C-alpha cells in the first residue's frame, strides 16, 4: 500500500457550510418556490463549473422564467456567497500541514464563486495547491479532474487521500486510483479523524 503523503479537501460540506442551510436565506427572497427555482438554477450552473462563463446572467434568466422580481445579484449573494468556514476543519488542515502532509483544495466552482472564495476565505494561504474546476477545465466526478489534480500536486494518485461529501465524487477519485473517503461536517470531526486513521494519516497532536 502506498503511503499517503497528501490530503485533498473538497470545500462545500467539508471545509465550509451554508449557515442555516442552502435554502434558508433564499426563502426570504423566493418564498414557496425556493426549492424549485434553486433546483433549476443549480442545474444551469453545472455546465459552467468547467469553464469561465459568468453564472450571474444565467441566474437572472432563471428568475425571469419564473417571473420573480428579485435581482440576481441579491439572490446570488444570499445563497452562493453565504459561506461559513468550519473552524474545526481549518484547524485540522493546519494540523496536517504541521505533520508534514501536503494539503490541497479540490472544489467544483464557477468562476464568480471561485473568485469570491479566493478574496474572502483563507484558502490561498492555508493550502499548498488550489484546484478549482473552472481553472482545470473539468469538474468532479470526472476522473480527469483527479488525474489533473495529481499532476498539479506532483504525486501519484495513490499517495493522495481525497475527502468529499458527495459520493459520486468519491467514486470518481477511486476510479483513478486515488484513495477517497465520504464525509460531511454534520457527521463530526471525530468520524473524520477515524477515517484518516484508517488510511494511516495522523494530524499533529493525534496518533493514527
């Protein structure tokens, strides 16, 4: 078994959350049709994850289709920019750095949100390699995402442990020979530490 020397983290659900949930703030703007509208918006967002096109005009188009008189920028700020990093997750990343693991970010993001994350969150300083799908030109769970990630990290996929809250992404990584675990913040960080230990990964201050 190849020794794990790098840990690749997803963002949403692993490092950061939507305070109150994905729909909470949107409900104040969209009312009873919130889930329907956001389902359509999210589907329209997906093709943009691997490109550079702006999502805001697409979101505005969805709101027009539903005859909703809400500025797209207001809805975007209330939902997609409503990010709260998990202090415990970020502390774990730092402890892995302190234990000499490479720590990296691997996330599906449209250009607008990636730029927002870079500007407002501490990921550029915290992670060694930052991998946004809009930069790579391919999005998870496509196996090519993980192949490109390994190349950018400069390690064999077998030496990189990937953590994601979305099962298809986990399977995509494994299909490329990259060990991967399925975990999300509400499960608790003690569970994540156990999953790391199963792969021989021990952050500073914690024995595998």
